[in-house]
C-alpha cells in the first residue's frame, strides 16, 4: 500500500512520526522504498524509526493486534475499493482515539454503475444520483461505521476529501469506544428524478417512502434510493480549523504560499455547517428546471465583493446596495430566507444548502428576472458614482446622471466604457 514510500518518508520528516511501518505487498518495490526511506536514519532497537514489510495488509495488522502493538495512525491506501477489506483489521490494531485514513478510487460504484459491487465492498446498494462523487465519500464512511460497530467502536469523520484525478475519495476517521446512536447519521438517501428533491430515509421508514411532489404511488419509479450509508457531516469544523491554524504556522498558507490549500480548507470549513444536509445541488440542474441561464458562482460572488467596496466608499447608497445584494447572489437569497448555504469542494458549480430544489428554482427565477435589466432611481448619485460602477466592472447605461436615473445591466465589462441611452 505504501507504493514507492514517499508518503511514509513525509510522515517521518514532516509529521515527525516516531516510527513508521511501511508495507507494500509487491516485493519488487522494496529497493525503491528503501532508497527513499534511507534519507532518514533507520537506527536500531527501541529507537528504530522505520521498517519495510511486504505482507498482505490483513496479516500484518492482525500480527500487530496479537502482539498488542497498537498504532496511533493507520493509512490504508489501495486501488479501487480494496481498502474496505482491511478496515476491521485496522480498527483492531488501532489505539483508542486513534486515526484511520482510508482511500477508495472506485468511481463506478459511487456513480451507481456497480450496485452489487458497492454492496459487497461497503454494504451499500448505490443507484445513480446527481451528487455521485459525494456518495463515494459517504459509502466509504458508512462502510467504516459498519465495520467499527461490529467491534464495538464508533468512528466519526474529521474530514472527507474528493479529487477528480483518479477519482480519489479520502476520509480521515477517529475511533473510540461505543456504537453510533440509533437512527442517527447512518441510513438511506432518496432522490426524486421528477422534481429533484432529496431526503434522508431512516430504517423504519423503508417501504413508506414518498416524495412531496406527488401523493400517489404511481410515480414511485421516479424515486431512487441508495444506502445504507453515512448521512451526517463530512467534516469536523473544529478539526478543520486546527488544520488551518497549523498550516498557517508552517507557512503552507498565506502570502508566500499558494492559495489552493487555504481555499480547500476554508471551503471544507463552510461545508461543516451542521445545518447543511447531504448532497449538493448543481446550478446547471437548477437552471434547467427553472428554464433560465445558469448563474455563475464566481461572477456572482465577485459582484457581491464589489458592492461591499462601494458601500464603504460612497454616500446615500444603502437603498441601492440593499437591492443589489438581494439580486446578485444565490447564497444571499437563501440566507435571507433562513437557509444555510455554502460552496462544495467536490463540485465547483454546485452549492450545499438546506433549501429544497423547489426553493432553489424559485430563487433562480427571481434572480433571472431581476438581472435582465433593471431601472433604479437613486438619490443624487451623480456621474462620480456611475464612473465608480464602471471601474468595478458593472455596465452602466445612463441618460441623466445628475438626476440619478440609472439603467443597470449586470454584465462585467472592460473598465472605462460607459454607454449613453435615453431613459424610458
């Protein structure tokens, strides 16, 4: 599982691990692994820093369990869904409050294309759903929850990461004594192809599943059910914050570092809001159902940031800013209506929200209607304000700036061009 041994080397050098056991079943990799780990002095006896073995993972983990040689941290990284076959041995050889970092690269199962394979590997029968990549993380956590529960342990996810390259599903779990409370975070997910609504289904609700969009059983074919799997939070907000603080201390984020890691951790922090349910809603699907253009998340958010700058620098604009904030941002609409919303680190053009699909469609139509072209009368804004809007990338059509009658079309333009048009 350790491949060429680079990750084992990083655990020794960057994480300051006291001892690392690097195991890969393919003995032909031994020379490469030894050459890489040789950068850290091996030492001998009780001070030994690392060991390389070539055994089947279950065998070496069971040997450690029988010798009562428990680990603080176990990294299970194999191709496909093979990691699920080693989970029980990993939990047996792990210290209480220890961590297991488990991997899957089985994108076919998460997409619902091999339901019987996902059933054998993770104990979950998975059907095609629009948030398949998140399902990949949830069936992985669910499989770990099941295996740990058999041994009398309870596992909770600290963070869950998806990468499209592979694809790769990675989950960090913490193990303690005790089983998961009944009817909590381990059940079924239902999706309606007719209306796009999703809902969690508990075990005692099986056989009674019905979508709010119909009151009869004749449209039951539109309902798709997957599970059992993990339906709770994918991350621990407190743990993600600790990771972010540590990354700042190490200089991995900040002015002199790249923005990728910081952006990822902050997005995970947003996703850890306990009000957010499973899954995400793709804006393309919302636009298709609402029969509108797909709103761009990046453009919408950048426009909102520009509004804040205008608010800080200009006078007599509270009426304008109040309107702009409620007409430019899907998330702002949801927050104003009492919904939680965040971006998803899994799908870039999607949002996680507790707003149902019907509410998202209504909001999309409202935004579409207000973004087409709006005439707004403001109080004595003048040409300076119009120039500032243009500088901030907002197209302004004005016939009488002295009276403050502006016709605004929310399309980014090259700063410096102002059009004139007679007011209607």
